[in-house]
C-alpha cells in the first residue's frame, strides 16, 4: 500500500510501557473474572450442567460462524498500523478494516438468524430451541460495532478507555444476568439476552467514538493488504476452533449435554488462565512487538519479555491448579465438583497456547501467515484423532489430553518455522527451570488426598510457598530482579506507583 510522509512514525514503546499497561489491562480482566466467580454460585444454582452444556454448544456454534465472518482480520490492524508512517495511512487501515468487518459480521449474523432452525437440528438433533440461536445471532451481528473500535483503543495506547469499556460491559451484563436469570428465571435464554443487549448498548457508544476520531471510508490498497495478510488467518481460526472447541461435539455424541457442561466448566479455567496469564500481557505486546522489531536491542527485549511473560503465566497456572478443587467446593453446586479433576491438564494446554502466541513473531514479521494455517491444521488433525480415540474411552479427561497433544504440536511447528524465518534468541533456560518447578508442585498437589477445607487450603498454601521459593532461587530472575521483587513485597504501594510512573 502507498506510504505518505506527513509525520514520522510513532516511537517504539519500551518494555516498561508494556509492563505498565499490562498491569492496567490485567487489573480490569482480573475484576471481570472475579465477578464471574462471584456469580458462579448463582449460575450453578439456576443452570444445571445440562443447561451449561447447551449454552456452550450454542455459543461455540456461533463462534464458528464468527470465524467465517473474518474475526481474525482485525490482527492486520496491529501489523499495518505500525508498518505505515503517517496518521492518514493509519486512519485508512482502521476505517478499511471496519468497513470490511462490519459488512461481514452483519451478513453472518443475518445468515445465522435465518438458519436458526437448521442449526438447532444440526447441533442438538432436533431437541434445541431455535430462538436461543436467533438471540445469539443478533449478538454476533452486534460485534460489528465492537471489534475494530476496541482494536483502535489498543493501537492508540488508550488503555484506560479500553478498560473502561470492558468494565462497562461487565457491569451491564452481570446486571442483566441477575435480572433475567434470578428474577425472571429464563435459564439459558437469560445469559444470551444479557450478551445481546449489552453488545448493542456498548457498541452504539463505542462506534460513535470510533467514527468521530477515525471517520468512515475505504482504501483499496489498504483493504487488499489487509485481506492478503488476514485471510490465511481465517483458515487458522477454523483449525483453532477444531482443536479448542471440537471436543464439545464429540462429548455430546459420546455422552450428553451434562458431560459437556462439566467439561466446559473445567475448560473455563483454561480460558481464565489465558485471560489472567497472558491476555493482559499480549493485549499490549501484540501491537508493541512489531515496533520493538525496529530497535537495535530487539533480541534482548524479546528475551526478557518472554521470561517475564512466563513468570506471569506459570504463576497463574500454579495458583489455579492448587486451589481449583477448593474454589469449586465453595462456589459451585456439588454436581459440578468433578470438573476439578480436568483442570490441571487443560492448564498445560493453555501454557502451550501462550507460548505459541509469543513465538509466532517470525511468521508475522515475514508475512508468512499461511504457515500458521498449516500449523493449526496439523494441530486440528491431531485433535480430531485424539477426540475420536480418547473421548469414547475417557470422556472429559480424554478430551483434555487430546487438547494438550494438539496444542503441543502447534507450538513446536510455529516455533521452528518462526525461528527459521526471523530468529529471536529467547532465554529458554530460566523458563524451563520455572516450568519444572511448577509441574513438580502441581503433581505433588494431586498426590495429597482431599480432606477437610482447612486441610486442602493448608496444603495448597504450603506448595504455593515452595513454588515461590523456586521462582526466586531457581535462576529464573536475576539478582537485580529479585531485589525488585523484595522491594515490592516490603512496600507494594511504593513499588506500584514507581512502576506506573515509569521510574
């Protein structure tokens, strides 16, 4: 696409900025997930495991349609926004992406709404309610107002506004959920209605803000560049869907929606690890890493970023694995407690997923996104074989193990291909040491028999302390970095204020 020369490119964002914004994004995401867990007793009281399984199958089906609507095209914003040099060209990238995705989302939503009866028969064998799928289809169409404007807030560095929008959506959705679920007793329909109404309300405001700052237009060169970059990623998303959500359909065929519901609850901890362990970091890192590529010290920044990323990711995974059984016993109805057995395996899969998100840099820099397609389809093939073989024998555990195998194959392929195209000297030694400590601690927890609540909490806290010692003294952090940790422990408020101030 044509490049103009009105203004110099924006300066590269330092690693400290990545960390600071990660704290901001992470705080909001943590509040969001905390709200979800506070609501867990209500959800598990008013939704049976079968209801939960039905909800998961509906949302999963609409996720498939969203893939074909081109959701992954938004990734092109992060790349081309930093590739071009002028504000005018950046606005072209944003407005062109919005025009393409608005049209595709509205078309996909309308098609899903019209075909709701067919989808209900396909997914539930004729036992589903088409009205539920129609509500979900309207939510899908409303995403046209949200996807690109939210990406705009990210690339524009407006982390506070990004977080404010997310928290506004949370408050509205929880409020509507309580009303429709607890007061009106609408069951599965309550959750779907809440999402639809929230998307429409927040989307209208966000769209007005986006159009006021970016405008509406379409550039032929920008659109062609975006499609060339992003269309291979649509195929990536299809394969990713198979390896992430395809197991629900195999479980439905092998058992029933109750098994799907319990497995889906366990899988929420994988999503939770993603949301807490790497989405906050990646929300800043995704647009920033392309700017870092222009720096002479890029390898050092990438290497340190990978270590810090794993400290966050693996620490979160350890906490979830150690305390999941206790959390479910407190927060969920007894019919959901067996989900705790599946969570540690699912967490392993999502650690591998996090590594893949970091390691695809070489492929993205060389614009060889078709390689992501091949890696994800290889993973999808492994997943389908694993689902077909393991799920009929082991149900939820079989699905979890198949997911780990699929995610592992994808990580290996993405890492090898990226390193061949655009090598980065990652610091693997401290990461592998920390991974070993994390695995040993989590395996030790599975060997402890479940007793009373105090017994379980005491063991989990003790093992968490062991992990903390390993983090500090297993050669993961340098001496200076350990001093920073000690200072933060002695005076958390002072450390946080200095970090946010960038000093």
